[in-house]
């Protein structure tokens, strides 16, 4: 058995008689037929024309992930298996169908090993990691070769055995951390808790997905998974049974811490709100007090201004009164002076009527005639008739 590359994919070239089957070079026989590819249905089923009739052909001893099952979702690498077979068996390709004990199944599909260029396509699928070996007695003619191809795919990490393909069980197993990789303590701050939750979520999701896949492997409910990972399932289950509960417990601790921090934040926010409200109330009261004081100050200033204005008016009125009084006194003084002057004038007139000028007495008192032109202060003699300059 030698390896060669067909259309960029590693396949197995089987020498004539290697599996106990002599590959006919031309024509047909009771256990084989020449055929022409019509179309690929999925990874392990094709339509082929045999002797002018189209037959639905199911490849023997290999099973690929489902893509068109009426009751199952599209399975991991199912589309890739179909694409692989479409590349290998394009419409019009010449192939050879080799039969086993039972030639049809309960769905009336033809059961056969499919050879192209002396290479068993059933095994090519398994070696690419896109199919697994299955045995449904009594048809076991190609089982050993497909199983060998599957084991080579496992060793090479191809297809279903490639940890870089996200949907495979090895990929899911790689995401699940060992128990010792879990953090030793819950972060004390909200940012640390949020970061830890974000980191734990995909790990837990992958662990749950791995657990679901292992359930299918162990139950036999998924033929491809059971055959591909049967030997790996026990080891992965041991890891999953330890790491996943620990990761979930860690997540629960994180959630509890998150709730605790949220409650602390809520209490702090309420306290801050109360303090803010108290501060705003105190500020409002202070402002009101300042406004009252300002109003009182303004009222006091207005009263003081009014009082000052009233005092000024009172002073002005008093000044006017005093001025009026002074003017009245001046008027009275002028009146007295006028009266005295009139008296003097009368006295002068009487003296002019007296032909002889009287001499002042020895005492120095006299009349206006005795002191002509004198206008200063006068000192009168007893009786008030004579006077002299003072």
C-alpha cells in the first residue's frame, strides 16, 4: 500500500489484490461494475450511472458527518467532507463500484467500495480525517483499509482529529483548562471580576460543548463521534469532570463577588446621593441666609439713606429757619435803625428851627447838632435827651 496525492489530497493507492479484491481493468463482473459519477449527495453518498441507469450509491465501511439528515443538524466537518468528495468525484468521472455480501440497504441504496484510479475513495475520506470506519455485518470487505486510513489521520491530526478546527472534540478539549490553571483567588475589584468572568465564560461554554460531545460519543448516538473519539473520550471525561465543575464553581464565586460589589456600589451611591442632597440643602439654606442678610443689609442701608436724607432735609430746613430768623432780626434791626434815624432826622429838624446852637453841657452830652456828621455808637444821658459819642 503506497501513498500518493490526487487533486491536492492524500489518498491511498491499493495494489490489485491488496484487500482480496482483484480490480478489473475493463468490463465488469459479478462483484463490480464500471460507472460514471452523476453527482455527489454528501460526504459518503453519490449518484452514479451504471449500464444506463442512475443509482444512489452509499460508500461501504465509512461514515462521514451529516449534512442532509432530516432529523440531525449539520455536523462538524460535514460540509468539508462533501466538498472533498465533490473535488475527488466530479460529474463525468469514471469510477468502479466493488460490492460486498449485501448490495443494497433498507433505503434501496447500492452499497459499494468506490475506486478511482485504483484508489479506494472510502479510505481516502478517512485518511483526510473526514470519515470514520464503520462495520455493518456482513459487509466488512473494506473495513480494515478504512480503519487503517482513519488511524493515520488520527496520528497526523487531520480533519476530525485537528485541534485547530474549532468544532472538533480535540479543539474543545484544548480550550478546557487544567484545574491548576484556574485563578487561586477571586479579584477584589469590579474590573478584575468583569475580566475574570469574560475569560471564564468561553472556557465554560467550551467545557459544556465538550461534555455534550462526550455524551454523544459515550452513548453511541453520533456514529462519527463515537468512532472518531472513542479512545479519547475516557481521558477527556476525566479532565472534564474535574475542570468544568471547578470552572463553574469559580464562575459562581465571581458572580457572587460581582453581586457583592454591586451592592456595595449601590450603598455607596445611595450614601453619595444622600450626602449630595444634604450638601445641596445646606448650600440652599446658606444661600437663603445670605440672601436674607443681603436683603436686611440693603433695607438697613435704605433706612440709613432715608434717615440721612431726612436729616439733611431737617438741617436744610433748620438752616432756612435760622436764615429766616436772621433775616427777621436784621429786618428788625434795620427797622430800629430806621426808627432811630427818623428820630434823629426829626431832632435835627427841631434844632434847625432853634436859632441858637446849644453848647454841649460840661458833662459832654449834647444833641445831633453838637456832633454833626457823627454816625458811630451813642451813649445817652439819663433822660435820653442828650448823648455823646461812645
